[in-house]
């Protein structure tokens, strides 16, 4: 009998498909961890962005650029990680 707690598309998977599903979810979890770590880095960078934008001349704003790059990494890794982690998590 199929496990009714699983979504219908995951009830009749072969062992190879289950292994691929676990690898996909593990990669999604890894990307979410990376996004979380870059969130901490972006929080620290935020402390310097205002000062960098105020006192750096012209287009020389390295902290602002690093902050923007960190936000892009957070967005890409976070959205991709959430997409890969969709579905019911396995129970260890």
C-alpha cells in the first residue's frame, strides 16, 4: 500500500528515482545553507555600505558592489534551493 502522506507523484518511485530525488533535495538544502551564509555576510557588509556610498568619490564604491553581489547570490541560491527542496522531506 502506498504511503498516503507522500504527494501522488512520489508514491510509486523506483529505488533509483528515490535516490535521485534525495540527491536533488540535498543539493537544494546545500544551496539554502549557502544563501544563509551569504545573508550573514550581507548583514556585515550593510554596516559599511552607507559609509562607502557617502564618502567614496565617483564610482569607487567597492562595499556597495560587494553588497549587491551578495544579494544576487542570496536570491539565486535561495530561490534555486527552495525549488529543489520542494516536496515532502524524507524522514531519517
